[in-house]
C-alpha cells in the first residue's frame, strides 16, 4: 500500500512541515512527499520518528528541538 505520492504543486492533500514551534508560522522546511489523508501523514510520523517523539499536540509532534506539523495543502 502506498501512503504518499510524488509531490505536485496542483495536488490537494497533506504534508509534514518542520517547524520551530507547533505552529506553521515557524516553518523552516518540509518532508518530501504528499499524503492522501491526514491519517496517512500521522501514520508516517508515528512509524518513521516513533522513538524520537517527545510530545504531541492536536496536529504536531515534538522531535528533539523541532516540531513535525501536519499541514493541509490545497
């Protein structure tokens, strides 16, 4: 099963943004890939960075000194 698809500017979906705080206004990068659903992006974070996760908010995970925030793209 493929959870992510090749990035395209015209697609709708979700991305994983790297932020300084759990707020997208502090975004400094993003993970390469676009997800079909919120749950797919969430699953990728939990499986890929599972042991490094320190805290979780509504749509963000704290990893070391950064936050992984699930960003909706349209």
